[in-house]
């Protein structure tokens, strides 16, 4: 694996948790990774257990556990970078499309926000969102859930 070391002068005063977080160690260059992109806000590297070759993880350089924890000023830059990676995965790897997803806490194997960008092709074996779907009990139930979410959003 390609490994980078922290650039000279990097004070790590940017919210990273180098000793505690596997992704912070990759960002700092203290753990090996096949890095595909680094900039001042994000780092992207290949997943070590990919769904398909090219499965990339995009992380903010600063440690944020979930999307809810990410400062609003970082949401745009993170997803602009995810957009660029999706285009690269599709174009450079000849994929027909891509799957872009993230987990918040549940199913999040590393507690550092990360966006999965996975190349997809017809008949590649993945089905839906990888889990069974559950229907609403009816239109009344759906309306109640929508109202609950609207109220929570203010």
C-alpha cells in the first residue's frame, strides 16, 4: 500500500484524532492506504474490503463521526469531492454508474464520517440497498411519519 507521512509543519490542530481513529491515521500519513485524492479538506482512499475494485472511501480530514457532526461549511466541499470521485470511478474504470452512500453510527465500521463511492454495472450482483425494505402500514402511517419529520426540521 502507498503510505504517506505527515507533511512538515502539520500541527494536527485540525480536529484529527491520530492515535484513536484508523481514518485519522490514514489522513495523517501514519497508516498505509491506497490514496486516490488528498486536498486541504478531504482524503479519499481505496476501501480495504471493497464491494468491487475502485470502491473508494472519502473522509473529511478533520475528525467528525457522522454527517450530523460535520460543520455545515464542509457539507458542500465534501459532496463536491464525492461528485468528482463518482465521475472518476465511472469514467476511468468504465463503470456504467456508481453507488454513493454513507452510514451514521449503525453499520459504520469506523467512527469517522466516510462516503462510499462504489462502481456499479448492470448485473454486478448487488441488489437494492442490501437489506429488505419495509412498507408503511398505509397512507395514514406515511403521513404521520412525514409530519413527525417536518416538525423535527422546524
